[in-house]
C-alpha cells in the first residue's frame, strides 16, 4: 500500500450521506471567569463562518459549569479554555477530564491564559493533550480567527477520520453478513456493485476536498512511516516551510529535516506516544533545504493498522514567538538592572544623609554630656529629637524600599514577648505621662524558647503604641499580647494596642495601611507623621507570616493589631541580655581603660565626634583618614580594635580590611564597620571582607559603647593614665580645656552671626568654635563658584546639593543671614526656574560672611581680601 492509498483509506466515505437542508453551526465553548474575555472573543467571532458553517458560541465561567455543558452538548467542536479559574489548575484539570474521563480526542482545546506562570507553554504541551496555546496579552481578531479556523478544520478532519474508522468497521460487519447470506442475495449483486461504485466516486470527491483543506490550513501537516521515518504525505505548507517540492520531500525521512531525531530514535518516539495517549507536543528545530535551521512547534500523533504504523504531525514556524520571548528576557534583565541601580541609589542616599546626621546627633550628645545650662540643654534636646526624627524617617523609607525590592531579611534570635512589651512601655512612659495617659500592658504567658526577630516585632508594636499616644488626648493606652494559634513547630502571636483616642471614621479605614496615608491627609491636619509607620507594620507582619488590621469608632477609640508566626526553639537558645548603656560605659572605664584603637574615618566632623566618645571611655586612639593609611598603621602598631569606615578616598574600608587580615598577627583583631550604609547587603559585605561587627551611622553612643565592651579584650591595666596622645584626639584641633566648659563671651559680636548660640554647641570652647569656622571657610571656598557654574549649565540636581550643604553648614557655625540667603536660593531651585538675582545676593552675602569670619578668627583685613579673591575667575 502506497502513501496515496493510505490517505484514501483513512478518509473513505460513509455508505450514505444524509442530506441537510441548512448547514449546522459549529459549537464553540468559551470558558473563562473574566467577562471581558468572553466579550473580546465573542466580538472577534460574531460573524465568522468556517467552511460555510456559522459558529454557535456557548459560555462557561468555571470548570464545573463546563462539565455540565459538555454533558448537554457532546457535539461541541472547540473549547477556548482559561487555565486559572476557581483554582490555579482548573483549566488543566478540565483537559484531563475531557481526554481521559470522557475519552474525547476529537474535541479541539486551545488554552487562552493570562498567567503563563501557572501553565508554562512547554510544560503543558508535554503533559496535556491541548491543540493550541494563546496568551491573553497577545489576543487579536486575526489571531483568534486563525486559531478557531484551524482548530475547527482539524476537528472536522479528525471527525472524518474517526467516522471513517467506524464506517470501515460497519462495512466489515456488513460484508461478513453479506458473505453469510450471499446465496440469497445474488440477484442484488449488480445493484450493490453499482451503489458501491457511486459511493467510491463520492468518496473521491470528498477526498479531493479534504486534500484542498489540508493544503490551505496554514499549518504544516506530514505523515511519516514509523518503520523507516520516510515521508508518506506532506501538504503544501510543509513543503513551503522546508523549501522542498512535494516529490523531493517524499524521498526524505524525519532525520533529514530534524537533526534531533536520528533513525534509531524514531521507534522510541512511537513507543512514548503510545504510552502518553498517542499524542505529544514539543518544540524542536527543522532543517530547510538550504541547510538553515528554524524553530517549530510540533504536535505528533501515532496511528497503527495491521499493515502499517505511521506518524501524523502538525508543525508551525515559531520564529516570531521565539524572538518575542528573547525580547521579554532582555526586558526582564533590564528590569533587574534597574532594581540593582535602585539599590545602589538607596545605599548612597543612606550614606549621604546619615553622615551629617551622625555629626548633628553626636555633637548634641557630647555637648549635653559636658554639662550645660538648662536653656541650652533644652535646645540640645530639641536638636537631638529633630535628628532622631529624621533618622526614623530615613530608616522607614529604606525599610519600605528594601521590603518592596525583596531585599529585606529577618533575623532569628530569642524572642521574649513580655520583654518586647515592657521595652515599648518603658520607651513611651514619659510621653504618656506628659499627656496624663494611663499606659499599661496585658500579656498572656507564651511558650519559652521562641525564635524570631525581636527588633522588628518591637518596631511594629512601637509604631502602633506611638500612634495611640499621639492620637489619644485623654484616657488610656493598653498593650496586649496573646497566643492566637499554636502548632508543634510555631505559635501565632497577636499583638494589640487599644486606646481611648479620637477614633477613625469608617470611610478612612480602607487606606490606613497604604504608603504615605493617614486618617487625615489634609494640609491643615493636626498631627504630624509621614504615613509610613502603619504600612511598614503591615508589611513586617506579612513577612513574619501574619497580618495586620484595625477596628475603630470615632470619639470612642481604636484597636490596632498585628500577628506574627514565631518558630519554637529550645529554652536554652535564649540569648543573654546585653548590658545597659550606662553599664557598658562604666565597664569600659573599669576594665578596658587604655585600650588602643585605630579609627579609620575620612569625614572630619564625624571623626571628631567619635574621638570625643572614645576619649570619654578612656581609649587611646590613632587616626587614619583613608583605607591606605589604616593599612599602613595596622602594619606598624598593635591595636586592640579597629573602627573602620566603609567609604573613604584612595582605599575603601572593605579593601583595607582584606589587606589588614593578610598582615601578621592581624587575623583575629576585632574590626568593626562604622558606616552610613544601612542595607543588609552592606552588612553582609562587611562580614565577607573579614569584619566582626557593624555599627550604623549616625553613631549611637550607647551602641558604640556596647560594641566596644563586646569586642575589647580585658587585658589593659585600669590604672593607665595616658589616654590620648597629643595631636591624636582631634584632627587639626587642640584639646578642649576644662576652663572653657562654660560659655565664653570673649568673642566680638559680628553682623549676621549668632555667636552665643554657636558657642553653646561646642560647650563654650572658643578654640574649637574657631576650628569649625576655619573648616567652614576652607571647605566652602569654591562653593559659590561651583553653584554659579552648575546653575549656568542648568544642572539643578548638583546646584541643589551644593546649596543644601552650604545652608546646613552655615547654620552650624551661626551664620544665620547667610543660611537664610542660601535657603531662599534653594527654594528657588526647587521651582520651575531659579531666580538669578538670588545668586547675586548670595555672592554679596558670602563676601560679608568672609569679613565676619576674619574678625571671629582674629585675622587681619587681608585675610578677608584673600578669601574674597577666590571667587574671581582665573
């Protein structure tokens, strides 16, 4: 039997063809839980006819509804099927039901999915008998029409093949009956022969029609003999794709056009097809006549008769789709690059903001420790409160950014729920007492040995409790904790904060936990805040396996809650409590006085603040202003501990640490990072470089003292009297004398300067104040010229940075008029167009400020002239 005879035998017609008054419509079932998809598909198919037959569209919204429709309409020809409906795999489970339970192989199934992650094309092609795959994002009228048209023709072809098989069986039974009763029907033989001749003629006509349809279906179709792999049939589209004439292609086999299937693998493919239900979908490469390769999607079936076994394959050129996939991969890589850039920007932003904050908070702490008048102490408290508030905002923004970028990590240490509640009560006791509020806690006993992130639990509870005190004018605030759920491995703890405050209107509740949202977002709102605390609390709770919410009644009060899933550990895993700050400072003076420390810090003001703190606890300090100098000093002297900044000129702290670890006897010396970079990856980088601990800037004195106590060896004699060698306590500044502890009014009053206020910042130390004046003058000598140049180039970002820096340092030294002038220019730069007149005013004020600096520094008038000449163009 040759290929043509096989083709004719497969499509042999019925004995009789029933006449039909009108063409029956194709039944097409649309299955999707999104009404919009039904509307799009119906719109695209409303007037479509396939081979003169209209479409009858049925709708289903779920897999269960689809099963019911299939039972009522077994003659459905095509299903356009969604994947994710009442469950993530609803569509794929429905495919198995149709193919396995119903045994329906002729019904065409085309997946139409908007979430390819739940049904990856390659995977579902390998595992499910589907006949098409479309992404909702790629749907168009042409693509819908093409998919439906091709599927219905394929359905018709498969029905005819199935009908032919049934007719052949019926004919075989009929012939057997005719043979048994041949003697009684000899007189009808001539009539039967005539009828059969007419039937064969009609079959030839139908065969020609089928051949025409297969050649113009737009899908390549081929038959191949399983024994030899030889082509038995190929339609015109297969010939076009491969570049062969039909006669040429019929002389080739599968291995000639598909290098992935050598002759010995063909029988294995047939066996696999039999085991998987006689069909398989895969992506592979075909070789054209000119030798070029192109990607194809192949749907393969295997058919078998007593005489022969052959493959029926449908394959499509997917070059365009592969190009689109490559573009998607490039877009994904570009998005990942943007995330990396965002992380780098946030790290740099953290460093740039935290560096001046370190100076502000650190100087305020040192001045307050040295003893000041009540009025000055109050002002210092306000400076410290403002700095701490700004630090909290920065931390909140960074936390939120890291959570959204998927870079936020939780620690796992011992958790004591009672201790967390007690800490929050302790921190908020004074604000509550100042408002006359009753602050209390109600804790249920929790299991011991819990392991989680106590810092983040305390942060979330503190956010709620701080808000409760802020929004409660009278009454009470109550903190509660209890076990909401418990398993063998973990407990779900519920934390609540209930207040008797102003309450929240119902229409405001829905957006409370959104970013930058508060119950009152109006310009005239009575309460401050960024609107980040609740959003972060909710995200923290979700990261810890819980949730967050609130109930409130205006005028009665509110209850805010969050839950966290905490793992059970062993009671002995509880961490030893860290020493209190006061105890840490006392222990340093008692057990570690005279410790030798190397401080690597390039920023002058931060360096001086840290030196003051180390001197207060009796440490001997050497200073390195960059990483290279730190490596050099570490190679010459022995130190008990090294404090290392991360970002420094010439050599950064990470590289300096790596090189120090290579020096003799320096493998075990404690190296502590001190940096304004607050990301978890920065901390990991420090540890990878060989550092032992991580101190975040602005440096908290309590955290610094605790870290020193943790890492300094107890080997120094407590009686050591040489604390800081000459010239090492400050960079370029003489030691402060106890005689200057009070406010020194010996400096003259100068125009535009608030000298008393500035002296208070340095505890009345005139020489230290003059030191800062010199630093200000020298560091800003080129600022006005650079500002003018950047404004001329319309580089507003750089201009804003210069102006902002000059404004802050002007206020620090008491140059109030200069500060106001710069502030006005800064606001102008934030607008649509900067006013050039403000730059001229700033240049004039800078000249006056240089004259005032000359007076305060005790310089001659020539000093002013020399500084002023720095503004002139070369």
